[in-house]
C-alpha cells in the first residue's frame, strides 16, 4: 500500500473508508480507487464532460478518481461518482438526467462494485 502524505483529515478518512470497504466487501475496485487517490495532487485525474460522453453508454455508473470538469456536452444520462465536480460539470450532468454522487453514496448503493467503470 502507498503511504499517505496528505494532511487533510477528511481526505485521509475517505481513503481509509475506501480501503475498509474493499476488505469488507471483497471488492478490489475500492482498493484501486484508494490507491489512485493517494497519488500526489498534480498526478490526479481531471476529466471533461465531453470525454465522459464519448467513453460511456446510457445509464452507466462511472467512477472518476479525481475531478470532473465542465468542458463539452453531455447527451445521455450517467451516474458519476468523483472526488470533486466543477459547478458547470454538475449542471451539465444533471441537465442530462444524470446523477453526481460522492464515493460513500456509490458504495452504499453498490458495495460489491459490480458494473462500475473507472475512467481516468
């Protein structure tokens, strides 16, 4: 496991929560996301809405271990979980009848992590 260098207590709790859920539910997807989040901030993923639109199908559940930005258009509904959303990205996803969720909300809905795609 990668050592945490961040000092943000909420972020540390999120990473610990993801690792714990991975162990309890025997779901390696949450451990993978936790490991991606332990990277330095400048190496974290930033995904535009246009890329989400190109790389997905209707009604998919997507996890982004980073930030979702608002450049581009969204023409189908998605459920997106990310570390952070820009205001425009949230607006565009919700306008396409999609949902913007946090990691704990996605884990609560789908603890095993089945049918979830990681983008980034």
